[in-house]
C-alpha cells in the first residue's frame, strides 16, 4: 500500500512557519535598533568633528589677531578649505587698566557656535 502522507508519520524536523516569523521579527527589531543607534552616533561624531575643527581654527585666528588692536569687530571666513566656518573677532576693554579681552567666535553651517577669549596687556 502506498502512503500519501509521509509528514504525518515519524519525527517532525524543521521549524514551523510561526517560529520562522517570530525569529524574523526579533532579528528585524535588532537590526532596526542597531541602524538607529549607528545613525545617532554618526551624528555625534559629525558634531564633535565640527566642534574640534572650530576650536582649532579659532585658536589659530586668535593667535593671528593678537597684535595691537582697537576696540571693534572684524569678521571673515577661513578660506576655501573651510568654507562652512566663519569667524568674528571683537576686542573690549576690561575693568583692569591696560588689559583688553579679545574674543573670537567661530560659527559653522549646522548652527554651531563656539567662542574663545584671550586677555592681553596693551
């Protein structure tokens, strides 16, 4: 006699459809979480990179402008290599005779801003 239902007899091997679907749902959840986390942290890296670059550019500009100056404001950019970054420099007198404060503010495209100050005797 011919047996037309071999899956009913003996040990069942393999996974059921619902087990496979549950496993795929779990794996999908893990992948979505990892991608979201990676995207978030890449944003942090980009922000940190811009902040570090702004501090370095601002420090260079502050040293460059340390000569004698009159109170006022100057501004500009950092050239074609750093086209997203702009600077403004201001000097203001302090409460101490002969001491002025120089302040460089560096801004960049994504709304970031950092200010560096230096005090010097005239």
